[in-house]
């Protein structure tokens, strides 16, 4: 582990003081030191094009029939408490609690017929496109982010290819940012975890406010460089370790996390949401939507985040009234922002959870697990939007038209990244080439 030291007056063997230090190797990178990550990324090669994906995971399984697939003519125990409203696309209706999304539905694609969910509370299927119950290669399947990091590498040495903003949650699978699987920990996402989302990036005891003070941060690094250079320590570091230091000293990465650089009107448009963890699930922070946009602008290729806890076995109406408006504000702000900045052709957005909910409302006013059908919202990536894909029966309990598999969504996302999911392979630990998506699943013809 490489440490940038300097604090009390005791010195290590290199003569560097131990004032508040930054542990490069301790960053949450799948347990591997950041220099090794950079080394692996360089071996994968760097391409110039910058396509990206922002994946928003709704942990717990959102109620599809209360959001984007309402059944107003069904009996009361099925149709739920909300009414549909029209959108700016004739013929498309969604829940009245999403008025902002209704106004930009020409920029959205609603999938109402996702099938193949396992019914388990894991982000795995949304991150890999694979069923965790099926036989896996040794080491496990890598997430989309890990695959992109392997194939595309970073845009620059100062911004990781993959960033995971999902926090550590009590139910750990809900805070999963994507595992590297058989590709190895070199391709795990950069995950600035902790209550302070930049906790891993800053010097010990340096707060968010001090991070915003560029002079204080740069002074800390200048002190490190001056002291370490006189000891000859820097000469002993290989190029990748020096790049690791540059990642953390990088103005580009630090500023991507620093929302104070944004126009206050933009910050207000995204909103704040809630930074309180929802029971054993994630928080519902809206600033992470803005942070995701800033990260892809800075050079990240894949950004994952978890938003809220949607496992509502009771009190669906109350919890919907709390969470739907926040999701409406965050997603609409992100999509509008991408279009305003000319990023809508390059940055794909997907919003989904691990499964849907039961057609019938239970005795506690909630809906239970229902893997038979699920929903998703897609935007950007140059996709053909302003449409609904698929349909369910009168009770929203079974697909009646155009079933869509998780694998098809992944084939589409790879396609939008400029990666052919069927001609491109990656070797597993046995040296066997593996397709990114099984060849039977194609990019969705409705979108590409």
C-alpha cells in the first residue's frame, strides 16, 4: 500500500512525516491497490471515443403497475391508489406522481415487459444481465462496468473508467456497484464509499469544505512531493504508482465530485433528496444524479448508483408519495441536462430494479415480490425514444406483448457503447472466450 504521509513529526523509513495521509492502496477497488488497477487498465488499451452508461438501480423491486404501467380499469385491489396522466407523447400515460417525466416522455423509452427475473433481492442481474442461479464460469460473470473497463480502458489516467456511487447498505447486495467476476479485482469500480461520498478521496480529517479549497488540497500534495522527493522516494515508484497519486491529486476528478462548481440553478433543479438510509437499503440522494453526469463528463465510462429502497410489502401509497416525486425530479433533471449539454447521443441511462410487484395489493396495503414481469426506463444513447415497449395483461401480472429479457437490454447498452456484444469476447480464467451476451439475445430493434 502506498501512503502519502505527513502529520505528526515521526517519520517512516523514507523520511516522510506522518501528517494526515492518503492511502492510495486502500481505496475501494475490489481490494486491489490503485496502481495495479491502473496497470491493468493500461494493458487493456485506451480508445478515444467516449460513450457512457449511467445505471440507476431501484433496490428492492419497484411497483411497475403504480409507476409506468397503470391499470385504471382493474378492480381497486389491483389498480392501486394513483391515476394515469397523459404525457407529451400521444397515447402514452404514466402515473400522476411523475409529472416531470410526463413532460419529457419524448426523450424516454418505457419498457413494460421485462421477464426472466429471479425474484431474489440482488442487484446482480441488473449489473451483469445474467441469472446468478445459472452455472457460472470460475470467478463469476463480470458486471457491465468491469467489461467496459477491460475492453475500453480509461479516457485519461486521472479518471477511473468505472465509478460506483452506491453506498454500503445493511443488505449488502443492494449496495453492489458491480463485481469484476473472472476479470479480476483490477476491473472493480472505483467506489468512494462512506457517509461522505468523497471520503476515500480526501486527506484524513479533510472535510468536503476543505476539499473545495483547492489551495489547501494542493498544498498537502506539494508538501508530500517536496518531502518525498528529497528522500528519493518518488524515484522508486513505478509509473503506475505515480499515476495513482495523480488520480487522487487530479483536479479533474476532484472537481467532478465537487458540486459547488455547478450553477446553483442546476443544483436546485436536481434537488437534494434524502441522505438517510432507508432501513437496510440505500439512501435517496438526488445529488448523486448530478454527480453521475459530472463524472461521465470528466471521463467515466460507466457510473452506477442505487436510489432508495423499493421493497414495499406494506404502505405502498405512503411510500410512493415519498419516493415517486424524488425519482421524478432526479431522472427528469438528469435526462434534460444530458440533452442540454449535447450528451444525449453518447450517454445512455437505464433505470430499473430486480423485479416487479404482485398484481393484488396485500392486507398491509403493499405488494409482494413478482418476478414474472418487471419494468425499466431508458434514455439517451442515441436510442429511439418517445415510445412504450411491451405490454402486460389487464392485471399487470403477465406479459401480453413483446417480452424483453435482461440480456436484450444489456445487448442494447453494449451496442450504444460501440461494442458488438456478439463478436466481442473476453477470456475467462480457463482461457475460454466468453461472449458478452449470449448470441440468442440481440440489441432491441425498437431502440437501435
